C-alpha cells in the first residue's frame, strides 16, 4: 500500500514544489509592483499638496488684487475731491 501511495503522492509533491516556486516568483513581482505603486502614490500626493498650496496662493493674490483695486478707486475719488478745493 505504501508503494502505491508514494507513487500517487510523489508527483503531487513535485507539483506542489513547482507551484510554491512560481508563487514565490509572483510574490516578488507583486512586491516590486507595490513598491512602484507606493512611489507613484507618494509623487501624486506631493503634486496634490503643491497644487493645493498654489490654489491658496492664487486665492490670496486675487483677494489682494481686489483690495488694491478698491484702494485705488477710493484714492482716485479722494484726489478728485481734493482737486476741487484747489485755490487759483
């Protein structure tokens, strides 16, 4: 009986060893791909952070432009008002 069992089990053990070797190779590939994915994800997050900072900077500059425009308009009104007080 042992001989018959050994003949059935031996090829299965060989196939198992081959499958485990293939699994190890595929797991190494998976690990490399995960590392690449992490690197790309980090770069993407860095770009998103930079984008958010630039958007905030743009918003601040737009507010500054609006404030300067209002100040310029008020200054022109003040100068116009003072021009009427000019003594000849």
